[in-house]
C-alpha cells in the first residue's frame, strides 16, 4: 500500500527479538481502517529474525517505516520513533500485542472531539503465549480482570508530547509513568471502556515486579511532586539516570513470573492449561512453596481446556465497543 503524506496517526513500535509474534502484531495494525496512519518500527538491535521480517513487510506496504539501531532499550527506541512521527496523534503499540479492528479510528475520534484530552487509552484484555484468554471481556466498573493502564493502548497529541519534552532517557523503565504524570499537567488523560487491544503475557513481560521498575516509578512520582511544588526535578532525573545506567538495569522479572501469572489467570478461569504453566514455574523455582500450592489448586479445580484462542479466533471487541 502507498504511503500517506500527512497521516493523522503515527503508530510507534519498538521491536526487540519478537519474531514469533511480530507478524501477527503488524497484520493487526496494518489492517486498521477509518483513519489515515503510518507505522514506525524501531528495530532495537534484534538478534532473531525480527529485522528481516520488518523489512519484508515494509517492502510490501509503504505505510511501514523501519529504522534499525544497536540495542539501546525501549525508552530510547520510543524517543527515536516519536521524533520520526508525522501524524497529529501518536499511538503506541507493543510488538507482541494485537490491535483490535477500529482501535486507531476510535482513539483518534476521541482526541478530535475533545481538545481538552491530551492522552487517551482504552481497556484491554490479556492473553497468554499461545493465545489463551487470561481475562474476561472488560465490563463496566473496575476489577482485577481489567487492565486500563497498558502502555501499548495509548494515543496522544504529538504537539503536547513535544512541548512536554517527550519520553525522558533518564528512565530506562517507568518511562510511561513519567510521561503520563507530565501529560496530566497539560490536560485530561482519559481511559475509554472500549476493549480495543489485547496484551500478550509471556515469560519476562511482567516488568512491574522488577526492582528497577519499582525504583524508577517512585522517582517519577517524586519528580512530579517536586514540579507540583514549583521546584526543579533535575536532582531526581540525575538519580534516575544513575539507576538506569547500573549494570543489569534492564527491567527483568523473577524467573517463572510470567508462567506463574499466566497459570494463576487460567486457574481463575477454570482452564486446565494452567497446569502446564504452573508446572514450568515450579521447575524454575522449586523452593517457592506458593507455586506448588497453585499447581495443586490447578490440578484439583480446573476443567478441560476451553480451546479459546485470542489470536487464532480473530476476536473482535465486545458488543458495544468501537469496531464491533
């Protein structure tokens, strides 16, 4: 497909060794309708076949622009991608996730209709490494099954982003939290109840439990508190940069965390596929008693597999959502 000279939306992806899931992600984004868009993919030093796959897609669809760089981490990849954006709005997308039909058009329409909104996100469902549904469709109200803060669901105004200074390289992790807190000083941050996104959970993808993520998140909030009092946050940024530069600062989860989380979600849904993930989590960390207890619960409480697959079934948003 031909490129768009002045797209309304620029979709920014950072790609690092996501070959098994990348094609599915790209297909879901490139199939979007109802709004003009471009896709900017930053290959952040991938060591698998991700770079070649990106180039192959770009050769077939000129709306996809690919840049290759040595591995620099998510934050710097996003900074580069956003700097290349030509659209009025910038949409995030994680390279192993799925955009549901109508996602870009719905979020862009919200920003067009409400000038006071600077950042809009949507509800999302979670799914496992093999497409297993890990959360029921989001319903009205809140609950543990809803994930309304997933970074990949965001769309924001490019001019506001640039005025705020964009993602800050000081934050190797929690870069989204730091940016969101600054967006909140510029206008309204709105989360729609529409389910427009599926977020994949796999081993290593739950970085919220990593020490570096927690420490940088605290610093993001400390910086925001200082700004609210009219103070400079330079000292906080210096500390964030120091932490981000530490050896091993790349956000990582504890071994088996992704498998354990996936297994617990499947137990809650009565899906016997939980056993496979919990057994793997137990083998990774046999001293963790809680993992064995969860495995026992899965063996006693789960039924046959639902055979429900987010990816293979081409799930659309729930009734009443945009794009359905």
